[in-house]
């Protein structure tokens, strides 16, 4: 897997983490470690797994082959 395949993932993940955990959550009623903040993190982790699984699928079987 090429490093360039991961650029869109990082372009999504980094701003989402910074905005979510750095701005939105600390200034809301759900601040702190609780089920909602853990759920937000696991949602992002699931998005990473889905992206990587999609990339692996396309690498194994490119479109048009």
C-alpha cells in the first residue's frame, strides 16, 4: 500500500479529531471521558477500518480487470 493512498484518510481524520476533541466536545455538556466521547472515537476508528478495507479491496481487484 502506497503512502499516497492514506492522504485522504488523514485529511479527514486529523481535522475531525482536532475539531471534535479540541473545540466541540470541551465546550459542550458532554465534556470529559464518557460513553459519548468514546463513541465518537470509535466511530472515527470504524471509518478508518472501512477506508482501509476499501483500499485493500481495490488494490487486490482493480476496476476493469
